[in-house]
C-alpha cells in the first residue's frame, strides 16, 4: 500500500501535454525541438522540469492566415521579414523552413525567438515558479496552459511557512549560557576528583 504522501503527490501530478503562453502578451510559444503543429506545440509534462525551459529564448508561434493552424514564426536574417512555416496550406505556400530561403530577398530564414529568455513560469494562482516539475497540477490552468515570464533578471519563488497541524509543538529545553556551562563543567570536574 502506498503512503499517504505518495498518494497525494500522484493525485496532484499532471500527466498530460501542456502549452506555453506569454503571461503579459498572451502569445503562444514553444520550446525549440519539442512539439509540432499536429500536437498544438505541446510539451509532455511528465518528461520535463521547469528549469529545462527557463534561461532560453522560446520559439514564437503565430496563427497561419491560410489554414488557421498554429505554426512557428520564421524571419529572414537579411531583411527581417517574418514568414510562417505552415505545411498545411498547399503547394503555393512552401514552408520556409524546408527551403531556408526568404521569399522576398533570397536571404537565409531562421526561427523567430522571444526577445528575452524565459525567466519564470506562473502557476494557476499567479505565483512565480522557477523550479520543480511541469507535471505539478498547480502549475497549469484548466486548459493545460502555463504562463511564461520573459527577461534577463533572475526571479525567485516566494516561500511560505507552512505549519504542520498534525504535530504538536515539541518543548525544547533552554540552552544554558556560556557562564552556566563553565560552572557546570567546573562542578563536574570537582565531583570526579573527589571520587
């Protein structure tokens, strides 16, 4: 039989796919190399921790004007013209990531990344989270979205003191002062000399 703590942890764990959303702008983001348009750019929550997302820029996602699917944003290194990479819109809209060439100037295409690295996640209550597992149920909202904060400044979680209501307070004897300890030692030294 599992302990109550293990059962409670399993009950609170989230074994689903989560998506990332900008906390301020509401834009959608993805982690480079994880997810695709078919799975809505989701991240398997049980396989990743928060610190695997933080500290790196995220891929900007945009809605395709042709089919409406969410797709990765690309931009040209030379002219900085944005283009999307939708492969569902037919042959007339060749995905730029396949050819890696800008339709306007012929320059090299690159993924459009967030302007700053991800600095923290916000849980469903709006509290900053900088460590822990993505599968923590308190992290995602009811649509399995996790909000992301961006910036170069290091953010920290607030820690609350939680009082254990099941354990009665344990009385602790008062620590003797240094003077009382030296008197006690000198008394015990005299006793051992008399013995």
